[in-house]
């Protein structure tokens, strides 16, 4: 009789310990996802901040590229408005900003004066690096989400995730629109 | 994905424990022979080890950085290096940006140090900055960052301290044996001598000779494992193993050249392995897996995950040994490679890189740069105190 009670108490204690361990593990993973998301956010903001500088710098050289410049300004405004949106929506607008930026930099290749300028070179390094940082933080974020989602879906942690309301995270997939058309250059 | 490292850690730790046992044995038998008590020997060995560990733990990174004459840089001193380090910091998921140091040296080399990820430091030579393009630099920095992230720095420091203690102990014991040996033999012969004493002497001598060699072998084994793992992590972070592969190629190609071409700096790199690798986790030019093998593994990777590295490792080394446990690797899923970054023509790039690096070095040594109206750049040493300087080119007077 007493043995049975002790066995039951033992099982309950073990279950409790397992519960706490799994719960804490889930919290840790969820925090990692949040943290990784904050990293992406920092880098996206950084890109928003760099774009006005870029436009200011190239404006003088690229007088006849109004369309390209307007496209990027518009994409930036849209992206800035979506800063509080979820990963899915944000990925869309940021993807558009990315392609607008790529187009602008491609056009800039045709202006030797601009390319020779030291300021432009250092800004280009900043932009390229920010672009890399965005993709690296996205990479880390998606890995963290995958890790976290696996835990929320696999037995036995899925039971606790269901009970404590751990919702699966959303991936940040940027689908950069392929270079649809080569921007027309009019040097008339 | 990031937890897989742990399973690999266990084997390294077993090897380190093996080294510890070696040290204990050496101490015990030396004590038994010299003072007639194994416990005393063990105690002395542990004290030496303890002191060296403390110094290594708290001062290791400082000692290493000052021995290698590395100088800390600010973000503006070399934006590209700073950016690349930050990129890899993000990719590896470290929380804190490591300190960045530059060594003014034409050799291609880099190391990471710092006892924990919060105190991490990455140091690269100016030669590395000049010779490597962005992708390659990223590969090397990714490799160093992996050492930080995988906690290799502390592990290798512990290993190096153990190795050092064994070497020091064996060396002093052999001196004592040679110079103090006479008196001892006379005394033991007067007391009649004993078979036991001779056996202990034999064991002590064998240990004295073998322990340092064995410890060195274990050290290399641990180091080799960590190197492969750091390569795998670098590929995973950058998603571009070719970057590290081609960096390694450049590094391998340049070492011979350096030693003959630059005798003044050679001692720093050919110094005995304990001093050189003492507290560092990695020294690219003297890593122990053959560089050609590392390059072939990286180039054989079909994707960028640990599993891909493991498969490539098996292919190149011709072994069935699983590098990373399959279950852990499978959970990582497929990881695609990325394309190379567009680069300017190599020649042009190199000029630009050389200029950036020189600028960084001027800044690091606190030289002031003044651009004269004629376009000449004047570099003023920190000891220059006058309020103005005459341009040697055009004769204009520039305010400092």
C-alpha cells in the first residue's frame, strides 16, 4: 500500500520535472525566435535609413533616372509603413524594396563618375553589408523558427505546447521578384 | 540545429580528461621518485596546473594579443572587416559583437580568443585583409566565429594549459635528474639500493619522455576535430563553402613565401607550438588537418548543412566514420548554397583592399591624416606636436 503511494508520488514528481524542463525549453526557443526577429528588424531599419543618403548622393549624377529613383522612394515608404506587420506581409514589401535597390545599383554601374567617388564606394559597402546582414539574420531567424516549430509539433513537447498556448512561428521568406525588366536608360 | 555541437563536444572532453590523467600520473611518479611520496608530486602538479589555468583563464587573451602585437580597431578604421564580422556574428546568432584586432603582418593568419562568447575577440593580419576578397574573408571570419560559438576557445585553452603543465613538469624533472642525479645515486647506494626504486625511476623516466609526446598528440587530435567542426560551421553560416575553400587555398599558397621573404616577423610564427598556440583556438597557417584536405571537403559539399559536410568528409577521407550524428544532422533539413557575391575585377579590388588596409593601420597607430589642397595625403605621427605642417609636394602650409 505504502509502496504504491510512493510509486505514484515518484511518477508525479518525474512528470512535473519533465513538464518544467520541456516548458522552459519551449520558452527558450520562443525567446530565441523573438530575439532573431528583433535582429532582422534592426537591419531592415538600417536599410531604410541608408536609402535617403543613397538617393541624395546619386541624384546629381542620375538626372535622367527619375523613374528608378521614384520607385525606390515609394518602395521605402511602403516598407516603413509595414514595420509593425507580421513576417509574411513584411517579407513582401521588403522584397520589393530589395529589388528596387538592386535595380538602382545596377543602373549606377553605368555612371563611371559616380562609381569612382569615394563616398559612393563606402555607401555601397554599407548597403551591400546591410543586405548581407538582412539575409544572415533571416537565415538565423528561419532556423530558430524551424527549431521552435519542430518542438511545438513533436511528441511529447507538443502536448505542453498545446496546453500552454505556444503558437508556431511564421517564417520570413523573401521572394525577390526576379529582374523583370531591364530599366530603360534614356540619355537624350 | 545549433544543439548538434554538443554531441561533438563530449568526445573532445573525454580527450581532455585523458590529458588530465596523464598529468596526474606524471606528477605522482615524479613525486614518488624525488620526494618519496606520490601524493606530494600530485599536489605540486595540480598547483602548477592551477596557477597556469588561472593565468590562462583571466589573462590568456591579453597575453596572446600583446604577443602578436594586435591592435584594436574601431568600426570606421576598416568598415569592410567590421561589417564582415558583424555579418558572421548575426549568422552565428551570437549576442555580442566581438572585439576586432588587426595585426600588422603580411602573413595570412587569423585567430579567435576570449574565454566566453561575451569576451570574444577576433584578430586578423593585414595580409589577410589585402589578399582575400569579401567572400573569402567572410569564410575565414565565419570559421573564427564558429570557434567562439562552439566554445572551442576555452576548450583549447584548457588543453594548451594541460599540455604546457606536462611539458614544464617533464622538463624540470629531467633537469633535476641530470644535475641532481649524482647525489641521489650515492645516497641510495649507501642505503643499499632497492629494486622498487629502480622501477619507479624507470616509470618516471618513461613518463617524462612519453607524457609530453602523448599530450601533444591528444592536443592535436582535439584541435583537428575542432578545426573540421569550425569549417562545417563556417559553411553553414556563410552558406558558401567555396569562400573558405578559396581563402584556405590562398593561405596555403602564401606561407612558404612569407618565411623566406620576411625573416623579421618569422619568429612570431615559427615560435614553439606552446607559445604560439598557447591560448589561441586557431592559427590558420598551422592548423593540423592538412589544408588541402580541408579544401577538398569544402568543395565536395552539396549543400551547406552539417550533414552535407559530414558526407563530404566521408567522401574525401574515405571513411565510414560519422562526423556528425546522423539523427542530429537529419533534423537540420536541407540547406541550400548561395551564389558568389559580385566582385570588381580582381586587380582593381586588390588595389582598393590594400588602400583600405593601409588606412586602417595608419588609424590604428594613431596617425593623423591631412589631405592637402594639392591632393597629397600627409600622415602625421602622434608625436608630431607643431600646429601646422608644410606640404612637401606643393609647399602649402596646412593647419594640423
